[in-house]
């Protein structure tokens, strides 16, 4: 299906709401039944009937249809956060005594799910360098059930070979899950590489306006139904109809926003790579990136994120640089309209923060929708303090 068809029309049954262009927010918890027979029938399948909004809601269903189509998946569920989506996808595929192989340095709360939460229920894990297929294969045990990927990750952009991972997992009967938040479905479609479940923090590009926290799981009808029947209905981390309508609105401009962020980030990263105060730039689609060829093979673009190592003698210099930025806001997250700077120096002295192991001269930038030249001028004047 054409991207424009998905973003403009798919799932929008306008004849049901007065031919309105903007879909209504069906802000209801409950749905009524005209007959006992209809009531009984609805309870046989809450995923496709309207019974109660924890299970199914028309505004939320419209969003699900669009997201599934974007990923080339049969079905999709949306959650109240990316973390809720990650947790549901993993928990649905493990039992007591099982083992998960996961790439090293995944999103920080994914790491905590594996290191702190799941061990309470007898589920163990091994972290591997996902750049090395031999290391992944060596970590697989007889009780391994899940191979968890994040490609690229959102700080150093390490990449896994999706075709090779899917093939390896299939030969060991593992379920593959990938966090695809970095690339978005526009730039990478893991299901076409044979990955089973695709999760997103839709908080980032999919919503794209820094005003909703939302999670997504895409996969086959059967796998999504299994997650729906237990993790979705039982843990109840659903998205509200109002938030779903905001994400539908965000999706209208997904293609434009991704193209703009991608082009601007590439322009700025290329510029910084030549700057004497920059030690190194990490961006998966710069030829200097160690996994550049693999990135080009499986990604159509890179979006707005890149990281730099500053040539700074001490942490105070990093602080001074950050303090001088005027057009970049200092914040976590990314994927909105606004450009951001995330200095690792901010986590440096906080014990237990998973990312505190990164060097203090590493700064991650997210390039939003502003004029890239205006952002470059800001970076230039701030780099003068180094
Ligand atoms: C932000 C993020 C998450 C968590 O998503 P929330 O919507 O904040 O719960 C998961 N994975 C990645 C890669 C992220 O950037």
C-alpha cells in the first residue's frame, strides 16, 4: 500500500461520522448492545468487537491499522508508553526458566526489565555485542526463547544484521523482537527481513510533537492476538482515545518530518565532522561509520540523531559548551519538532544510570525541523569555548 494512502485514508470510515475529514475522538469507556445475542457474540472476540475501551476503541483501532500498514505487519497494538510495549512483547514470549539474548546497551528501561524485573520471575538473560553474529550464536542456550534487538541503538547506533539475525533465530526457534524507534518504519522495515515483532516508542517520530507518550507492537495476527489476550488486557497499559487521535494527527506529517530531520542531521553531522573541535562524529550513514555498509543495506535513511565526541580537556569545558547553546534545548527523548542536546556529562556522576558508562565528552544531538543553517551557526559559536 502506498505511504500516502496509509497516512491519509487507511482506516478512516468517514461515512460513519458525517464525512468529517478529521476523525472523531470516540471518548467512551463503554459500548452498549441492542440484543443479548449481539452481547454474547461480542464477548467471543473482544479484539474485533466494541465492548470496552481497555480492549478495543474505534479511534485507537484507526491508529493501529495505520501503524500495522506502515510496518508491513498483519496487526498492531498500541500502549501507554514505549516501555509498556517493550515489556508486553518480551513477557508474552517467556515463561519461568526461560532465557533472553539481548543486544548490549539497549534502551535503559529495557535493560532494567531484563536485569531487575524478569529475574524475579525466573527469566535470565545474556547481553551480547550485536555487531558480532558469532557472539549472538554463542549466547543461545537450550532454554533461550527470545532474541531482542535494537538496531540502531539511539546513542552509539550499533547495528545488527537483520537478515542474519532472523535466520539464526529461526534455526533455533527463537522469537525475534526489535526496537525500531530509531529508524521509524519509513527508514527500516524489520518484518521484511524476517523479524517477528517490531516495537516502537511512538513518543519519538511517530507522534513527533513531544506531547504524547505512546508505545507500539507490530507482528502477525496470531502473535498480536496472544499479546492482546493476556499482556494487553491483563496489564492494561492502553493508550487513551484522545492520545490516539493526537498520534493520528502526528502521522499526517511523518514523511515530511522524517525527510527534513534526516537531511538536516546529515548536513550538520557532515559539517561537524570537519570541525577542529570535534574528535569524532557517530552517524550510521556517514561513510566514516564502522558499520556504514550494513546501515546502507538495511536502512533507507537515518533520521535526526547523531552523536559527537568533543575535543574537550575537561568536563567543565563540556558544561561551558552546553551552556552556550541557544537553539538546542537540553533534554532526553527526541523525534519532535525541536532540536535537542543530550550531554553524557549530565549522567557522569550518577551511579546506577546505565548510560553513565559513556565518556563525558559524548554529546548526542537530535535535529528537529528548524533551519539547519541556523542550528550550525549556534553550534559554531558554542564550540568556540572549547
Ligand atoms: C524512548 C525510548 C523507549 C521508551 O519509550 P517511552 O515511550 O519513553 O516509554 C524505548 N526504546 C527507545 C529506543 C527509546 O528511545
